[in-house]
C-alpha cells in the first residue's frame, strides 16, 4: 500500500473536482442553509400555529363537527336552535325534579346546552362544536344511532320529541305509605308531620312541548248530514305529500296543506240515523260518508315535513326534486277547525232529524235529538286579520338522492341582546362546520325538506322593517 501526504491528498481532490471553487460553493451553501433554518424556526415560534381554537364572529353561529355521517344531526340541531320557544320549554323541563333525579339520563339538559351554544349572539365562543354527547344520551333511551350511517333528519326529530316526552313523564320514585316499616311503639300513638307539602306531580297535558298539536277528524252522512263526534289526534309535525304538479303551474305549500285536509269519501257505511228515521225499513241503511280533517290545536312551533319519497313502477324509491314554494309568513286560519261552523252543521242536522222523526218522544225543549250533541260554544266573529300567523325560522334541505346525500340548514341568526324581538332577519347557511350569511331570496328558492315556523303576534310583524335581511325583526 502507498501512503500519501496531506499536500498530495489536497492535490488529488482538486484534480478530481476540477477546481477549488466548488468546495468554496459547498461551504457557502451550508452557511446559507443554516441561516434559512434559523429564520424558519423564528417564524414558526412567532407566527406559527397556536393551540387556541378559532372564535366565532358576532352575528354568526358555531358549526358542528361531522362525526362520520352526522349531517342529519347537525342540520336538525341548527334548525331547533332557531326556535326560541323550544329552548324556553327545555329550560323549564330541565328544572323539573323528575328530570334532575335522572343523573344518567338527562336528554333535556344535554340538548339545552347544545342549543344555547348554537343560539348565542355573543362573540368569543367556540367556532365548532361536537354533538356526539347527544348521540351518547340517546343510546341510553334505547336508540342505537350510528354516526357512520346515513340517517333521516325527520326521523331523528321524532326520536328527540318522543324521548323528551318519556323523560317528562318519568315521575320521581316516592315510597308508598304501606311500604314504610315503622318501629314497634307498643300502645303509644305516633304522629307524623311534614314541614312541606307533598311534591306536586306535573300534569303532562299542561306541559306539552311547543311542537305538540292536535288534528280533528269527524264524519258526516251525505244523506241525512249526520255528524259524528269530533276525534282529536296528536301530532308533532305535519307530514305533507306533494301533489302531482299541473302543467305550467308550480306547487306551493298552501296546495300541500289543502291536499292534506281535503275531504275523503267513504262508501257503504252504516248510518244509524238513516236507519232510525226509516221506520218501515228493517235492514240497516248504508250510505256514503265524508271524512273531514282539520287542525284542532295549532302548536307554538310548527314543523312541516315534505314527503319527497315516492316509488317507481318497478318498486324502487325515487326522490322528488320539485321545488315547493313557501313564504316567510304563513297564515293557518283556513286550515283551523272552526267550532262555530261545526255547531251550525250540528243544529241543521238536529232540525232535519226533528222534522223527519216527529213521532219520537220529545225532549224538554220539544226537539228529538237524534244527532250526537256537541257542547255549546259562542259564535265568534271572523277577524279581518289572521289569528294564526307563523314566521319562518329554519329550513332543512337535502342534497342528493334516496341512497346518499347531505343535509344543510338555512336558519335565522341569533337576535341581538339589544333587540326587543327574539327573531333576526339575517339568514345563515350552515353545512356542518361551515357557516356563511345568506339572503332571504336564497332561502325561499331552496328545495325544502323540513320547515320550521313559530307562531307570532301582529305587533312582531310590524317590526319587520329591515332591508335585504340585515336588521332584527
């Protein structure tokens, strides 16, 4: 082996690299790289990412994290947060002793905390919230809702209302008097005194949620105009079918409501009144009845669901994409059950039966009352102004088809604390954690799937003086 000295080694390296300029350039680039790394570290320290969460701006609302496929949950929560009466009802419900005693199942408290955070106008709160805690509570009510499967927002709405009713009706456990074991006191008498009255059990009929309403239905004979007693059925939302569109005409929400309460003809129904008035006829008389459906009690918060599911001739589900026109204000007077009209028809039926069956034993007033009697009501003069007026607060829209899609929400922005009205005229578009401002025209042109209205009085409507939806109502 040969050994080279230092000078010989430097000469061989120079010959290999060609010149010594390359060595000097390598040294210079090393210095430049070190300086650049030091600058990058300084920039990262001074202006780099921070652990602080983004704050929401005034007039906006927080978004909600999508935990997989939870857009149905996020959109419904944004819609409910735009209903002030529902939030006030939750505040009262969460203070009941029966609810506070359920430490493991407190749906109302969990839902109230989320809706309050989504309806706060104060800036500085979190920009994005997590609603996974609500799914955890619903699982305690035996609802197994997966966050990775697509669900329906309307079905979740009924899950929430039914679970809240279950929580409301759960009474506190009170020991029965006969289950109490008293110590043996011989012949001495014992007295029991209480410093406070017994715990009042709230009546569920007096504490219904603001989405609770009642439908009225009755039947009338087309021959003798016999009126059956009015039947009342509860509802939490009005599920309206979309009628077949006519050529050149758009479908409106009023047409869907009119189609919902339209009369239904039922043939071959036995009429007791016709059989009773026909003295010479022994067999029962079968006639045609007309079934009438009206809204007996309108809720404070009205939820309207548009049925966009239909079936093809092959039996496959199809989503209807027609635009249904709806307005910012909705008058429900024409769909309300009128007691005075029912009373007039009842009196006319009574008079007709009395003329036909004049041989029957008269009552105290001399009229044979063969028709079903109704309680007496005073006649109400028709009001020139709508008595049942509703204001639009939120719209849920589903994009996609029956197999996959995405839910978004149009809702009103929280009103300012300085405003005398709980409603703002500024609209927002919310898609999970994305929030932006929207115009009223954009809201009314959307293909609604669910509509949330809240009943208002005429003085509130007079405050609507905003331009382009920028001021409070």
